């Protein structure tokens, strides 16, 4: 059974940091590209960051570049999102998603292209 379980969301003050984790099971992680997405109330789900199956290539939305870092540990079957200098506009439910990527030249995919999704973890940025 495929599972992606996000954790690490919390209430944090502006300027603070959080590290999200995406624990995976039921599939071979190193064959999958992983994306982090977020969704604020009333808004569409947007891509935040993505990482290639081997972790070599990463990509970030312009709004988080220089503040967020995506990484993965294929041995621990976990993907991380380190978020620093958080802003109120970073708030939302954060999701990780996996897409089979063997033979693919892409690192990031559109929302419908991801095969597996986690249930999300809430990030609130407020003073």
C-alpha cells in the first residue's frame, strides 16, 4: 500500500523556520520524483519545490527561492522541506506528491501528473 505521510507543520511566527517531512512507503522511492505543494484557503494548489529521483536536481517556486530547501534520503524513504524566513503568505496546507520518473527528463510535474499524494500538514505563519 502506497503511503506518503507529511509531518512537521505548525504555527510559527513570521521569520521563523519549520522542517517538513514526507515519509513514504509502499513504493521504491528512488524511482520517483517528489514535489512539495501548498494550498491556502480559497486558492489553487501551487507547486513549491521539486526534486529529482536521485536528489541531484531541485527546483523552487520564485516565491520561496533562497528560503526553502528540498532534500531527500532514499535510504530513509523520506523527503524534506526546510523552510526558513517564513512569511504569512507561506501559510497553507503542504502536500508532498510522488511521480514515477525513471526514463523521464523532467523533475517537476503538474499537479495532475503526480500519482501519489499525502494528506497534508498545516503550516500557519502568524504573530
